[in-house]
C-alpha cells in the first residue's frame, strides 16, 4: 500500500465518521478527536478506580448516605 493510498483511505474514513449523542453532534475529524478523548478518559477513570480500590467501599457508603440525606422523603430535624 502506498502512502498516497493510505492517506486517501484515512481521509475517507474521517469524512464519514459521525457521532450523535442527544443534542451533541460531531462529524469528520472533530468526531474522531471526541472518540479518542473518550477512550482516554475511560482509561484514566479505570486506572483511578484500580489504584484506589481499597478505599472504594468507604467512598460508596458515604455517597449512598449523602444521596439518602438529599432525598425529599428523608427525615428532617424540626427547629
């Protein structure tokens, strides 16, 4: 495969690449960049979860308690 043919095929792929998620739309090179950055963000989140896995149960308990305290039907102290 020659270099010219390779870049022609890459150009064709980037033109046809499209992402639509709700009101967000991207097409062409911006869509490719959004997809690649999404992969990198997912990898970073997975690595952060792996490195802090020993603290994860405590964090989840605290998040659950916070969510329960913010519910409307949660008991409130009367002044």
